[in-house]
């Protein structure tokens, strides 16, 4: 694989995806930009071509639509120049679970889980065969925090984290790096989807700072990067506590606490 493989970025027209595109272009990587908004991608591509000289392809696609998703999958399978996938496209919906429509939830799942899975599945075999490359899945701290009250959105981001960790265990020994990035509140257009005014919120990270921190984790080959977390030992303790439970789950019989009447 080339020293500077092409990078395919989903949700590349704005926000986190656009920032990833800019950072990788400045590192000398050619790009494939994927999003619904062609005009925004064309403007971004024109600026980055002029400023960096990299080659940029634009793929207009709605990843909730099977035909569009299939076209991006084919590009990932067939284009050997692409060595890095940034699985960034995602959305959120407002309201509590009992008021969210089934159709809205289905669309959320299609973008936040099905598309993430299918695109990773499309590129992973080729990367494993090459023994190189990377898959970056943009999750969220909401995926480990049901207390935040975004039940379905959080579930999709928990999926992204678990998928990333599982793929890291499977693909890491084959030379493929997999990273889960878990932002907290970030200044993107997603807040408009849930009816929130991000300008009235405290503790919101700018997109550029988020992506720059995520790329530090990328360069360090972290499996999980949480840009706003000050103390990495908190994450390490969380992981250690989870792993300490695993041997105790392999039991022939129910635990004694479930075999004794209160």
C-alpha cells in the first residue's frame, strides 16, 4: 500500500468529516469525499485542491439509500488506492424514545449502524489482504452513558464502539488499524437535528480541536480515543473492570445470589 493512501471520508460536506478531509489533504493524502450535499463538497474540494495539490473525488450519496450505499461499498472494495476509511456520517433525532417515530428511528439506525457496518465490511478484507490500512469509526461518549438520555442515538454509538473494538482484535494482527473516536458535545450541525441551540451550550468543543486530538490518537494507534477525557487512567480502569468480570461469566450454574431466596 502507498505511503500516503487515499482516504475516503463519509459525511464529508461539513463538520467533523470536512475537518478530517482538510487534515488528511494537508498530510498529502488524496481524498474521496462522500455526502449528500454536492455543492458543499465541491467548494471544499476546490479549496483543498488549490491549497494542497491533492486529487479529490466527490461521491454524492445518501447512505440510508441502498443503491447509494452499494455504490460506496463498491468503491471501497475495488479501489486499491483507498487505504483509510473515516466512517463519520451520522445523525441524531430529538425527543424521548416513546415520542420518536419508528420511521425516524429506522433512518437513524440505517445511517449510524448499517452504513458504518457495511462500509467497514466492504474495505476490511482488502486491507487485511494488504496487511495495512485503517478504519476510523466516529462514535460518541453517549455510547457509554445511558444517563445522558439519548437512548437510540446512544445505542448506535455503543454499536460503533463495540464494532471498532471487535474489529481491532480481529484485524490488528493482520496489520489493519481500527480506531473508535468518542467525542462529547462538539460544535456541529447535528444539534439542529435535535432542536438544540449549540450556541447556548457550555462545554462544547470546536470541530477542528476535536479532529486534531483524534488524529493524535490515530498517530499513536490508540484503539479508543476520547478527546475530552483529561485522565486516560479513568478509561483504563473502566476497561480493566470490564475485563475482570469476563472470567466470572463462564459458569455452568447460576450465581449463588440467584439460587437463594431473599
